[in-house]
């Protein structure tokens, strides 16, 4: 996969035509995947490249000055996910005040026409340009007499609610991992650093400071390494301190460690049931 970083001050010439999906895509959840699949299918039918345009950092960090914004998927994770999904070209557009000040027509010129997109695919709630003045309907109007087209993907729901990155972030924060699969399409994963082991296969774990982490509690987890996967449970304390217990020692991993949250710890659930039985039956 080719990765191209775009800066408002310098837009490279793109020779090959491509169908481009546009969005922030935090988490690349099932709603995003439907949009990406549509763009990939269109690219195949048109015989051109499949591209994605995403943005970095999150607009909240620039517009609302929300420093320390927490992501479902950090940029390196997103790049790896896009490659797994078969993206040919990934445009990572720098989101800064200059970019945020673009008029919608300027965005269309620089980031669609000038990079040779032959078709763009966006979500029904996509907005762009200064104060989010541009939307999917404006894109359709801009393309009406152009050689490029627009497809708009409708809302995707789960349990009668729209699937959104904000909704999934709230699920993670609440530790509601049983519901996340139906929105994200896979278990929630964060990159972590693992400290020294004590004799009983217990480790201190440090999560990515830019990643969303769950509420305090105990969770069943899978730890992915270069050598494979290990299973155990994680105790999440206040202040985001994490203690990991696995059933066999972790090997070194040159590519680092990924922590996959499977669900609330069964051990905690069993202890809760035991305590309830003591209260009820004495």
C-alpha cells in the first residue's frame, strides 16, 4: 500500500485515477467498512485504484483545542488496518487551522480534482470545509457537471442506534465489550508496553496515552506477540494503571504487544455470584 501525506501547502500531482473513500475512520467500525467496501467495489468495476483519505490529528484537537484526545485506533493502527482491507493508496491529510479554514469549493478543488479522483464515497453525515459548511449534498452538486462522481452511504445501525466512533468510545470507557463486537466487527485492541515480569507471570502494563481505555475493573484479555497469543486477565485501576496476569510467560516481541479486550473477567463474575449466594443463603 502506498501512503501519501498531504499538506495544504503542497499537493502532489497524482497521475492514476482512483476511487476515494473520505472520512476520519476512527476505529474503522462496521459502518466505515461498508463505506470502504463500496469504494473498493467501485474501483474494481472502473478498473482503477482504491484509495482512502483520512485526517490527522482529530479535528477536535485543532478546532476545540481538545488536547489529549483519545482514539479508538492510533494512526499506525489505522494504516495497518487499511492495508489489511486492500487499500491501494492511503492519503493522510494534515488537519490544521489552514486546512480547517478552507472553503468547501477549495477543498473540492485541491483534495478531489487536483489529486485525480474519478469518484468519491462518503457517509451520509460527512462534512468538510470552513465551519463544516460542506456536506454530501454539496459534493453531489459540485460533481454534477464533472468527470467524477459521488456515492453517499446511508446510516448503519446496531440495536436501533447509529454505529459511530463516539458510541464505541463510550462503550470502551464503560467496559461494555460484549456490545462492541456488533459495532466494531472485532474485539477492541490497544498497543501496550509490558514491564518486567514477577515470578507468577504478572506484569505492569502501560497503555498508549492516545488510546481510549476502559473503566477500572477486571477483563479477560488476549496478548498478541510476534510468537502468537497469550491469554489471561487484566486489572484496570483508577488512574489507568494496569496489571496483567497471563497463564505462561510472555516472550519478547520486536513489534511490541497488542492487548485485545475480550470481555469482563469471568473470575470477577463468579466471585460476584458467590457473594450473592452468601447473602441469599447465608
